[in-house]
């Protein structure tokens, strides 16, 4: 069973693939549309980026995940209402967030706007966030514009240390690492492309709170040990360009949750009874 975890990075997106729960490869691509094309055969795709927005107030999933990860709660940025993200400047977005939600918009989340727009636009174009058996979900009533999204034509493919060139290598990545065995899996409890938060994934994996930051030596080693104990042994060398260690760790943790999701054992925050929707899209973070 082929699944992937995705995390934003300096030059695009880091993708970590698992086959039967074990590390199968990693790559870096420039755009989220490339991620979806690359992973069209994946049973589940887990991405660390907000998917779906409310009109007013806070997303319930952000509140619950902050409570879940405890000491690491500051790593969860509260997503603003949709209208705030549509504003052209940070000051306008911050004011709109205050009006609609009662809290200010962090600069960190505002800086993620280009990637948030990428995900929103790519999912709307690919209709890739629909539950199996459902008809294709229409785009949100007000799809975010992508005019300020810039994509650098970079990327590559690495499978057990071999670096290739795109785009043919990207297609080869999707084919070589698969094969697709989704027919033997239980039905997904949610969409194929899901939102995750790596710190929540690590919290679920550890069965306890993590106190050390992922950017510290102790925090990094703890997360590597957690992944290794779960059967995800990351190689000592990855030829995927300028990618920070914590981005690879986050993508691997996301892939662990994607594997749980494909197996039907993940859970959403909040549960189905409290889930909000953005059009047909469920707003939830999965662990």
C-alpha cells in the first residue's frame, strides 16, 4: 500500500512515500499540483496545510489539536476565516480576522498564504478531496485566487538514493513505488487528501506529549526514534535539494498518518458529529 506525507519547504513541497508502512522514497517538487500528479496512485495523501475554512470564528479542529499536543500548542496556527485570506494585504486580513473571529492573524500564517492558495486551487482543479463513492465536490463558493502564487521549476525524484529529473522521473516515482492495492482496503473514513499537523501525528505516535522542539537536537532525535520504532527508517542521505531536517521529519510523520488513514484506523479532530464544512469539504485534522 502506497501512501505519502507532504510538507511545505523553502523551494516547494517535500514528499515522503511509504510502501506497506516503510520508507519507500522522498522527493521535492515545486507546486502542489505536481504533488497531486505525482501521487495519483497513492491510497492517501496527508498534507501539513490548512484545508477548508470557516466564515466566522475559529476552526474547531485547530482548537482541539492545540489541546491534544499540549506543550507544543504554539506550533498550531489558528486558521483565519476565509474572507480574511481573500484580503490583499496583511493589515486588511488582520482587521478582517478580528471582525469575523475576534483574534488577530499571525504573520507566520499570513506568510503561508501562497501555499494555502496552492493547495486550495490544486484540490479544486483535481477534485481530489472527494470521499470515495461521492460525486465530485464542486469548488468552494469562493475559491482563493492563485495570482500571487509563484512556482519555481525545481524538483527531482529520489528512490533509495537515486536522483532523477522531472517530469518523467516524477511519473516514474508514482509507478515504481506503488503498486496500488486500494481495492483490498476498508473504505476511507474521509477524503483521500487529508489535512494533518505533524506535531499531532508525533503526539499520536508517541502516546504522550512531546516537550522538546523539533528544531532542537533532543527533539529531532526523539522524532527520528519514534519514526524508526514505527518502521519508518529514514536514510542518512537524501538527494532532494535544500530541505531542512524538520521538513523531512514532518513529511514522514504526515505519511505515518496517511498510512493509518488508508488502513481505516485514523481519527479526525473533531469527530463526524462536530465537523464543520467548507462547501462539500470536511474541515478536520487527522491523526
